[in-house]
C-alpha cells in the first residue's frame, strides 16, 4: 500500500497513512470527538514518539499500558482523551496480532465481498457500524479495495460524488465540503428535536 492520502493535511502524517494499513486503521479509530486532521495525524505522532516512522501492531500491543497512555498524553496530546484512546489502540493492535498475525492489511486483503469486509471491520475493537462503513468507503474510494458490493456495504458513505466523511477527503477543498455537510446535518438534527 502506497497511496496519496490527505486526511491529516500534513505531508508526513499523510504519507504514513498512505503506506501503512495500521496507521490508517488507528487514524480511523482516533476519528471521534476531535477534528479529523488531529485524529489522522495521531498515527504519525505515535510512531515518532515510539522512536520510528511506522507503527507495529506487535510493539503497540506489548507496550506497557501506563507508558503507552503517557506517550499519547505528552503535549500535544494525540487525542482529547489520550488515556482511553491509548487503551483502545492497544486493544485494536492486540486483536490484529491475535487474528491477523499483526498484519492490518489482512483485514481487507482476503475479503470476498463488501458484506464480509464490513463484518471484519465491525469485529475490530472500537469499530461500530458507522465507523466500519466509513472505513470501508475510505478503502473503496481512496485505497482501491473494492470487493463486490463494497458500495452497498458502506451504505450512504459509499455513494459516489458525496462529501460526508473522511472517505471523501482528498484535500482542503473536500475537507471544507465534508465539514459543511456535517454542520448542516447537525443543524437539521437539532431542529428536528425542537417541538
């Protein structure tokens, strides 16, 4: 995997996301309650703090939990909730080691259908239905992973020509469109709740 990604809006962080399946999964895991760029810069920050330029599922899973939480908490913190996200990242890496030999790309490389791939993604710690569908759409739209029925399995996130999630961000312009979509959706949800 060596793809041009622009989710972090930072050349080094995006380069890591484009070549490391584990970095892409960790970035997606971090993508909640923080700006997308912050979330997807997290894997690069973690790699640098661990003394390298890549992530290794075995090393992260085996890392002392308190030390790993401290590593994510260093300023600037990797996430708004660095302690809980450190735990989630270690759970994800432990699952990858146990079920895929630590090879994150194996999660999708052998999937025969979009439904099977969605099931594999939903089985990952920290990946619910929505996060799994967004990541499936990211795989299909930007990373060329397109098993039969991938768009349908990704739901609305798989639709072509949309700007609703990280799957649709290819630069600053599309990031602005995704942000506008999310603000409109939030405003619509608020007005729907009003009596």
